[in-house]
């Protein structure tokens, strides 16, 4: 296979890597051995070293085993970027379990669906989320819920003041305990420190993660990723930066780790290299700027909305951000004007990339120091083969410069979809992953996304499945028909817009329908706008013509 893109690599980036036969805990232990007393996690003044992280993860693994968790059991984790998220993640893996990441923004209905599909019997969650979990617990296989609080790993003074601030802000919660509920800190204190005898042996081809994705059909499916898949993608990310300094880079951990993009380009990469990870549970401009300046952050993985907000903030000039040297952008397209403004203001080129959960997730990225053609997703990673094939058969290569479906092959490609062999067969063919995205390749080997074969919407860096939103809309007794599309938005990437036909004799306002959606959908899935129509464009066989609606809506967005 001719790999024209190799000529675009930064000097020092290898075309191929010697991938080790490691598990994710092996990756952590490597850094523990090399940098035992170096900071691993920094959280509002609290610090855990790599040795601390390893000890706590091991103790949590022992606790899980004592509770009955066995190899390949699924352990659901529903946490923002807190120290507990990494302790639970590596602890579950050390116990031989498969991690199931659940988005903390999910409402009860969405949590229930993911728990039931994965068969998770154990869940680790923030106490603030208990009110969304408890109502559906008896309708799932959950046998044990482990709760933790934001304050659990704060420094002593902050931890002391947290209940006062939480009560004042309305974030304090009282929970009625039951026998199947456990305290995260209590489990850590109750386990036998240093006793690793109960822990099972792991292999690189063991399943490590069920990361839920819409795949190509618009319904969430568990993407099966092994330790080998995830370790390989971490190594690919590490060697993409030719002057990467193991043990010396400093990562800003504000991109959510419960998404594959943040997990791979931030959490896994930092742990692989023994580097400090500055944890921020949410993106707030002042906190981000203060963290970069205070900790001399060098690597920042973000989404376009984050870079846009920073580039437009008048606060940026008050901070010393000269330590930043690598900025990675993913999850949705990065607009050229944001890239240019960020470069002029902060002095760093943002390297835009591309990936999908089914590939752990990164497959492409623009060179860190080389050329960044406008609108390009970059070139394929080391050990990643790429083809563009015709949209009908998926077998014929398209002519140079032509449009085709992007198909990829590499060590980071998933094993398949959890309990969905037919869906797996449709996207995995002879080792090639059919992404469902339409792209072109230029003469230099750079790739460009042209359109989505899928209809998924990317809003705020989150994935929204139109069919799911439509099902909720049509559950309202006044709604006869609904079609949901993503329309360009300068801040969100794409805004969720709903086109609705009301049933005869019914009246409903836009705000009433949006309020109804909030009861059954996470905030990022709720339509920003609703347009009422007499009828919706559909094909002869009833398929929605989303393209027509997107084209109609696009010129109206951002005007006025």
C-alpha cells in the first residue's frame, strides 16, 4: 500500500512502532517504577503521586474482588474528572473487570439503557447523581452502588468548607443508605494495603472497556476495546509529538475522560509517560487560565468550543501561557478563524485530528510542527492504514482526489460491538473499519472530511443521536411527527434543531416542548430550537430528508 502521508510526518515521528504486549495497568506500573514520587494527579491543591495512585487503585481492586466482582464483569463508572475516576478506572481493570463509562450528564432513562445493555452489576458514581440512579436501580442488574463525593480528595481546608458551599449552592444531597450501597473512601480504608494475592492476571487481548457509541446506526452500542487497542493508541499519541518529554510534560485534564478522546489523548497518554495531570471537572475560563499559568501546562487536549472561548476571552492577556506547546483538537471540526485567532493570541498552533470510538479513538492528526492545511483532519497515525472506497459497494478504491467512505485499519481498531454481531459485521470487514464518514485525500496525503454518512450531531463535543431525540419528541401527545438535525453553530459546533408537526387539534409552544425534552434527555441533547411545520420532507418510503432541512437551516444560524 502506498502511504503518501508518511512524507508529511514531523521529523522524528516513526512510521511504525514496536507495540508492547502491555495491559493498561502495566502502563501505570511502568510509570510507578520510573517516577514513583512524581505527581500523577493534581486536584485543587491536592496531589497524588504515581505511587499513591497505584496503591489506591490496588486497594480499590481488592475491595471490588471482596464484593464479588470477577474477571470480565462490567463495572460502570459515572464520574467527572476527579481523582476517584482514575482510582476506580485502574482499580476495576486490576480486578479484571471491564469498565463501562457512563456520561455524568445522562438522565435516568439513558443510565438505565446503558446499564441494561452492558449488564453492569457494579456502579461507581458521584453522590450528586444518586437521585438519577436510585429510581431505576431495580430495573437493572445493579447489585452494588459505590458512591463518592467531590470533597473526598480535596485538600483538608477545602474539604472542610465544601459542605457549607454545597449547601449554599444547592448541591448538597442527603442519601438514604441501603445494604447494596457502599462508600468509596470506606472501601479504600477497609482493604488490606499491599495484599495483591486476590487479583487476577490480565492479558493484552482481554476486554478492557465498553465505550458506548452510536456507531453507524444512530443507536448507542458498546464498543469493545481491549487493553492492546487502548495501549496502542496511547503509544501512537505519544510518538506523534517528536520531542515528547516523558516525566516532564504537564497535561491539562479538562476534556472529559468518560469520552474516548479525553481518555486516550489525555488520561492514557499522561499515565503512559509518567506526567502530571491537572484535573478540572468542568471548563471554566478563569480556572483553565490559572491552571495553565500555575502548573506550567505544556499539553492541552480540547474541543473547538474550548479553544473558541479562550481565543475570545479578554482574560487571556492577563496570564502567562508561554508554557503551552502542544494543543490538540478533536470531537468536531475546528473553524479556521478560531485556529488563526488562537495562534495569534497564544502563539501555539492547534493540531486538529480525527477519530471515532471504534478506533480507540484517534486515527488521524495534523503534524504538531508541520503543515496544517485549512480544513484538514491531518494524516493517518503510525501503523494506521487508510483507504477511500466507493459509497455503494465499499470495495472499489476511489480515484485520486475523489470522494469516498473513509475506512481504516490498525492496532487501535475495536473488536466489535457488544452483543451485536450483525452490526459488527457491517462495519468490520477483513480487519478494515468502515467509519461511515465521507472524505477526500489531497495529493500530499492530507485528508478532509466532506460529509457524514451518519446523521449524528456533534454538539459541545458530545454526540447526539437524532433518532433518540425524535423518539422523545414523538412521545409527547401533541406531536405527530419530528425530525432532528444538527445545524452549524459558532460556539457549540452544531446546535440541535427539531422540526415538528403537531397532531390535529393540538397547540404547543417551543418552550413547552423544549421543557418536555429536558425531562428525558441530557442537557446537550435537548433541542436548542423547535420549528413547527405542516409537514416534513420525506422520501417515498418515509425516510426523513435531513439534508434538505440542514440546508434550509444553515444560513439562518449565527445571523442577527
